[in-house]
C-alpha cells in the first residue's frame, strides 16, 4: 500500500496494491476517521480533492461550533415592532450580536443549523425586494424553513380579511411572522393575535426598525463609535418610515441628527424630537459625517402635487458639489431603492470611496440573522 501524508495526523492519501484510484483518509480532532474515494488516479488531482474535502468538513464543524443559540439574552422581547421601545443597551446588544454574523457571512459555506426545524413566514403586502430577500437569506443561512406569501397569490384577493389570513397562518404554528403592510400599526395588532414572534418590516410611514438597526451597524463598523457623529437625513421625511426609525435609534446611540427637506415634507411631530431641521442642503450638511438620502415615497403621496424631479434634484438631490458642504471625508448612505438623478447622482451612489450603500445591504443580512436568533430564543424561554 502506498501512502502520502498531506496534513500530519489529519489527512493522507493511500492507494491499495491492486487499485489505480487514490483513497483519502481524513481525521479531525475528537471525530472518527473518514475514508473517501478521490475518484482519481492522478496524484495531483487527488491531492487537490483531498484538501478541498478536508477544508469543507472542517468548516462545517467550525460553523456549528462558533455560533450557538444562547439560552438567555439581555434583550427579553419576542417581537421587534417599534424602534422607540428599544433601549440604548438593547440596540447596542443587537449590534454586538450581529458581528459574529458579519464574519460568518464572509465564509465560503454560509449555512448553520441553529434554527433548523423553525418556520418563518414573510408576509409582504407591499412590494419589496431588498428587505424581503434580506430576511429570506438570513433565515435560510440559519437553517430555518422560510415561506414567502405573495399578496397576489393570497386569499385576500378573493375577499378574505387580513385577520382571517393571519388566523389561518397562526394555526400552522409558525415561529416568526415578518410583516410589511401599508397600514400603520398593523404589526403591533398582529402581535397581539398570534403565538409567534412578529417583526415589523415596514408599516406605512411609521416604522422600519431593522432598516435603522442595519444602518446603525453600518455606521458602527465604519466609525467605531456614535459619539459626536453628525448625521444628515435628507429628503421625503414626512412619508419615510426609515427616517423615523433612524432618528429614534441613532439619537439613542449618541449621534446628532440634522433633518433636511422641503418645508411641506417636514412633519410637525418630528419637530418634537431632538433633531435640527433645515430646508437648505448647504446649511444642513455643514459638519456632517454621514449623509443619508431618502427616496421620494411616490406611493404614499396621495392628493398632493409631486415636485418636478429636475427642480427637486437641484435643490435637494445629492451630488459631489453638495456633498462638499459636509465634512471632507463624509460618507453617503441610502436605504434603497434609489431614484438615480432624483435624490442622488449615479456616480456618487456608485463611488465606493464615499458610498456605504452596498455595505448597508451586507449589514442587513447580519442584523436580521441576529434578530431572528434572539427573538426565537426568547420565545422558547418566555413565550409570546
């Protein structure tokens, strides 16, 4: 028998006397040895296959060892509905727990089993690509079974009420309902009717907590701290759930918030929060570390005259000239989807030296993985 050692005490190739095919013997600590055929008679090919097998098995074991569902978390909630109800410590804990998933999501094999056997429903009654897909990726990477319920296929289109739909789904004993709906406060109403955890993925113009959390994670990763940061949130403030959730979360973390937009799009209730309000980009961007642009929410602007898009861009759209009003190395953010040439210049949006937009997408998966893990763990301990 011919033997070739590849990794001492862990991996070697061998070939029996009457065989042309190289065999692999793989031994990991505290594990039984595995014997696998390389299916190759060529030594160099067999070596490469053996190393790949070793790396794959080692990574799977490492993944399941590194990330385990905790029995208890400092955050006790089983629902994530309102940014306002999250304390500073709870927000910081969610951000901290997301870091392990940032690392996990950079691995070749992005699969864990901590939510294996759990059922998660995506209930999106408004169009969505980023948020729905982000939750889907997050759930599947944790091993959960995820069901997307499309509005066009639901019985609501046949006359069934939302309550009937939720009651039906609740009878299936899901673990999490992720809800997006045009009616403000609907997620909170649903949370009182079901036995599962409920995550608000956007309700009208009111709240979008996981978007604000992912934005906070993006900022934390870039700057390390929120202390003394000045963040400008610009555009359609009145109709933006992202603006409201970000004001709540980023203020609690210690950032100073500038609100910039047309007078008619600055709601009265925003004036009661700890924000500085501007109707001029030059004044509002002064001293800002981050400029967060918002989409014009055309679908929510009812019985109002839409602004001329070219005129709007000239006044409130972000380009390099307006960005120069902010700090020298200020970064740009946008929750998406973008209206290029309306609220932001295409070249600036794609400039990886100034734009954190793609980073926000990556952080969205990590923060949602952390939220799913924590909420389900809390549900097991405390119930709903």
